[in-house]
């Protein structure tokens, strides 16, 4: 089963917000994304990646002043397979990002689901996020 | 370490949205309820509770028409100790669960920087994974 592995927050001051969650819950800093879409801090609780970001574009249509939880990400086994599935369910494809190099640890595809909720899918995982569990058969071997 | 175990979406039509995520990702509906704060469905991926809710009050100051990601929840070892740690870090208490015997949902809600709302609980959200230390204790 796919797994929720990423939560992104739109913040005015990612540095201060990240410090708060480190102190409040002992989350660990695992990266400093600095890209075309956003800058900020990646935290991890050992299972999920929590991205605290200052976005550079209005991905949600809520304006550049939007502050709050922005989108989530689902780790899947096969992005192409899930892309087809999401298309068939009426999700709207937004943008893609490449897999390797300095883009590793980020989203691979962004979609809008019902009511324009934005989510990512990825098969390589976010920085600090736990991989998908091994299939039961493989684990038993 | 505390664990992110809950993510809540505010929407107009929780039934349709829940059906989408069940079909899209094989998430399972583990609880549906119509409570004082919201109507909706709780889905699980086996680890995280994804709550798809129509809220009945404006908890985040964005108005009743707001749709989008709403809050998240953190599973902690000790609710009182965690609430104190959050407050000492600058978090502000919002509200507590009005039925303390009710577990499987939020126990305390707090605001972090920039008005971000989050829950803390020491009992796992329905369908979500326990803290690793608790799983180890239970096995021993």
C-alpha cells in the first residue's frame, strides 16, 4: 500500500518554524531545500519528511500570503502506474520533476485531487522519510 | 521521538473525497463520525490517520469556506510532558478533548508559529501505528 511520507507547510519564516518543531518534538533536520519552487528546511520524525517552506509561486491558488499546511506526499512503488490511476480517477496533473541528481529527495509529480487539494507522488522518497515496507514475500525470504 | 501520525483535510464533501483516496491509494476507511467539531472519515495507510472532514467551526482563522490541508497530529509518549515542552517552545494551547475517556483522536490542540494548528495525543489515532517504544514494550 502507498504510504503518506511527506507534509509541507507554507511558512513566512521557515528557519524559526523549524526551530520550533525541533524543540517541541525533537524532530531532526535532514536538509535545506533551495529550489525554483521553494526554500526552507526539511525535518524528519524518522518516518515522515516535514518540509517547512517559503514558496516562490502560488501552487494552491490561495495567494502568496497563504500560511498553513500546504500539501502532502505519498510514496508509491511505481509513479507511472499511479499517474495512470490518478488520471483515471479525475485527478489533475500539475507538474513533474526529474528523479536524480540534486532533485533526489523531492516530489516527482504533483496532482490536484478533489476540491483542488495538492499532493505529490514519488517512488524515491523524501529526505529522511522511511522507505516503503518490503513486500511480505520478499521479507519472508 | 514523537511521531507525525495524523493529517486532516478540510473539505466540502468528505464522502466523495474519501472515496477518491480509497480508490487512488488503497487507503482504508477506519472510522466515520459526526462529532461536535466535524463530520467525516478517517483513512489509514497503516501508519498515518488521514482525516477528511467538514469542520463545524473555524479553528484556523481562515473562515468556514476554507478547503485544504487543515492540521496535523503528533503522537507523543506523555501528553502532559509534551504539552509543557510545546508551550516552553512557544506553542499556545487551543483546546482539550472534551471527553477524556475518548481515545483514537486528538487529546490537545495547540498552535505553533504562524498560527499552524496541530494536535498532540498519547493514544494512537484509530488505524495509525503506535510509537516504536510502545510496540517494543508490548512485545516484551
